[in-house]
C-alpha cells in the first residue's frame, strides 16, 4: 500500500451531480412533509487527489451542484470530504466543495485520511458520529408541542373528607378548585 499512487480518472462533476439527483428524488418523495420532518442527508465525497475534470466549466458545475443542495437543505445536509492518499496529494478542490456547503448553511468537514487503515477507520467512525449528532440536534430543536394538563373541579364527598373529581375537564391546571355546591 505504501507504493500505490493515484492514477486514472476521477470525475467529480458526474459523481456529485448523480448524488444530487438521488437526494433530490428523495426530497421529492417527501414533498408532502413539513421541512422539519424530512430526514438529514450526508454527501460523502471520497477522493485520491485532484479531479480529472479540470475545466473551469467543470469546477462551476460541481460547486453549483453542492451549492444548490446546501441552499435547499441547510442544516439537514452534511458534506463530508475525505482525501485518501499520500501527504502532498492535491485535495484543494475537495476542500473547496466542503467550504461551499458550509457557506450556504450546511455542515461540512474535510479530513485527509492518508493511507493508514486506522485513520480510514477513524474517519468513517467520525462520519457516522457526525450524522448521529446532526439527527439529534435536529430532533432537539424541533418545537415541542405543549402538553395539555387536565384540570378537575373537586368536590367533597357527603360523608367523607376525601376529594373526588367532577366530570368537567378544563385546560392548564395550576391548582385544584373546590365546588362548594355539593356540601
């Protein structure tokens, strides 16, 4: 593994646009849900170096694809870039895509895992933890519906001092009331 070098082609544009289409199709199936009820998404970009699609047009297309997803999903999207390769490999484009997501209100993180299997394992574990954290935060910020407390009007039993509830219920109890009509 220490002698293997990145080679061949890796097109960022096609991969990112394909992933964006998959996410958008999922979002379309959630069209009838409130934005708070749709799930969180994570876009994981793995690369062994600079993209093969180096034209300015390609750079704009991949940035726009990430930007549109981030604008649509905001905090419901995490873009995770992972560079797998030796020190000195060019991950600038991967880092910039993570930065685009963060600039548009999504979460993002870049990690250069190198060639170490231990570092790869740690990075994947970090991604899983990140998704769990995102879901937890989204659930905890969802407004809680106020509980409706039942309030009973109380009356005394004829031959006892015990209080029993009447059948009428009202909202937001703060204390018991006594009904003096039935003494």
